[in-house]
C-alpha cells in the first residue's frame, strides 16, 4: 500500500474519532453475539486495519484496493435496520440491530439501500462502499463497527473512544488491537446463494441472476418505487409467491404514465437488464 494511501486512511480514522465525541461506560456483552461474517460477497478478500481507533475497523479490497469503491456491502447477520441517514461527518451511515443488544454500524457509504425498519437477512445487500462525509478523508473504504447496547436504550453510540463499540468478530475470529492489520481476510458471508428466496414471497435483486438481494415482498398490490431507494435498482426477480409480478417503467417522454416492461410468473425467475424498474404490481 502506498504511503499516501496509508496516511489518508490514518487521517480518516482520527477524524471519525473526533466526529462523535460521546462518552459512555461500556459493559461487557451479556448475551452471545450472532455469528457475524465479513460484510462482503462470499469469497472476496479484504484488508482490515484498526489504525488508532480500535476496535473499529477500516476495510479496503485486496490486493491493491482496486474495486473498493462501489463494492457491495452485505449484512453480516440477520437483523433490523434502526438507523439509515446522511451524517454530517461520517456521510451515509447505516446501523443494524441484530438482537440481544448487538449492533453493527457502517460509515462513508456511497449509497444506502435499506431504510430504518427494514428487516435484513444475513448476506442481504444493504449499501455500497464509498467515501462520503469529510471524515472519510476522501478515500474509499468501509468504516465498520460492532457494538453492544450497554445501557439498554435501543441504539449503540459509535465513532469515538469511550462509545459502545466492541471488538469485531467474523467467522469466529476476533480482529482487534490498536495499530493492527490483517491481510487477505476472506468473506464467508455466503448466505443462500443465487435466487435465495423463501416460498410465499417474491424477492428483488440488485444484480442479475438473483445476486445481491434488495428486499422481499410478502403482500400483493402495487408498489411505486419512484423517489425511493429501490428505484432503478432491480435487475432480477424471483417469484415464489401466489400471484404474477408485473414490472413497469415510467414514461419519461410523456411524464404521465407507466409502460409495461415485463412480468414474472409464479415459481419462476427473471432478469431485467435495463435496470430501470419504477413500479411493481403483485397479483393477489
């Protein structure tokens, strides 16, 4: 890694520590944590650094950081999103409540693909690595924290020494210690693989061939995606529900109606390579 890149990441780490400025007395986790996996696609290798903000981690793609910016970020364990917003210092951030007081926090994201209240499965796509917020030092990386809610208020504080963050563990291995670096850490966040979708649901993916699940729909009806985080992001659909899924795009020339783009029969899957879906309708 070039010296300039190292110094940028180290500066970013110090800036994040200044951003929060919160002081909390931290208790040891009383409940067993989920079996967290690295928050990246199965088989990818990443470099993890604590710099001066252990136990928080900064993550870049191996072997030379190429592919870091825009890389898919996947939930390391199942849970419910409790925060998803733009922070003035940390940029696009997401926090997930994994139950029993355990949380994960993600900073500097290029884009957030889940909203507060969304239930996510392990391996589900939640965002993409970016450089948002001044404390990223304009260098693409994922700032990641695992935390424990020591005071039981339903969130964990983050971003500074003395907050509720705890040592990170992936696939049973703990990564912590000031100034530590781990090379070529392989993601075992393998989820259910392509077209991972439960019976009774229709599932929607950011990638073709059922890769990078965005969300799952259990109910029938019409869902207008315009202006939301899923607009123009669906590339493939698996339909294991009870009704046909109809797919529409907004007619930008007329500006007054949707055009039918295709459909997915019950029990089948389909790709939509144009990636411009604006509305779905699920038959009852």
